[in-house]
């Protein structure tokens, strides 16, 4: 079964082109990390490749080492910045698996014992809170 073609007008493609604002946390030659605007926990960050990929099923294999390296770097910073007990990393491929934005991305979410995740839909977080959480993560990326 073949995946549909990559949609160059998806929200992450627009963010990468600078058409939609975001709360950046990290960027290198191959990847970018931004705050999730509907976080499941404070510090919920998305790491995505700059090259177009619908999901991991059609990604150029050369992109993946850079992407997972960035995920690890961001996860370490998030765990420290939010004094988390652990870090939840999720990645979805196709609608049946829960993918709703069709640009390859990883969710990196700090976890604390006994605190449930919020649903990942509904209300957008206040921009000032997202900016403050981004600053916390950036401090630990230095």
C-alpha cells in the first residue's frame, strides 16, 4: 500500500517556510524543534526534519540519523528543564496510527509520576507560556 503524496501546504511545511509563526527551541542544518501549541504537558516539543517527508514510511533514510539525534538532544534538555521523571517520545504514521499532520515529526513530552497527560486536541496554549517553556528548554540545550 502506497502513502499519499507529501502535501507541501501542511502546517509544518508552512512553519518551515516561515509562513506561520512558531516557538522554536532548537535548529540545526537538518532539523527543527518547536513547542507544540496544544501541549499534553508543559514542555511538549515537536522535532521535525527540514526535508519533506509525509512520515517515517516515506522518509529519506539519510534524514533519520539526524532526526533521532535531535530528538535525543531535545529529550535530554526537556527532562532537565522540567525536572521530569521521564520523557515520552511518540511518532505516528498514517491516520490509523493517529497521525493528523502529515509531515514527519516526533513528540517529546516530559513526564512526572502520577500526573496524567492532557488530551492533544482542543485548546491552544497561551503564547506567553509556550515562549517561557521554550526558554527553559533552550537554557538546557546550551
